[in-house]
C-alpha cells in the first residue's frame, strides 16, 4: 500500500466510528429534517455578521458536542 493510500485508509478507519455516532444521533432527522434558518435570518446582509441569537446558541451547543467527541474546535 502506498503512503497516500495508507493515509486515506487510516483516515477512513478513524472516521468510521465518528460517522456511526453521528448516524445514531441524527438518524431520526434524515426523513424529516428541521427547517433551519434562511441566510437573511442569521446574518446581517450588509456586514455579514451573525445576528441571530438562536442560531448562535445552537452553534455553541454543537461545538460543545463535537468537543466532547474529541474534535479540536476552532473558536467562533
């Protein structure tokens, strides 16, 4: 196995358990997902900055969840 193929194999091997965890958690939403937000509901159209507090709260919850799963999360 070449270095590149080995790297891809190792990445996929590491990604599989994470994918399984996400699937278990979100399987029920696949057939009827939440509607989410429109761009203009989240961002100020002139400054492109996030203005929706609800969106920020959800973003923070997901960041925390990812941290608990072992992901390195960049600051928002």
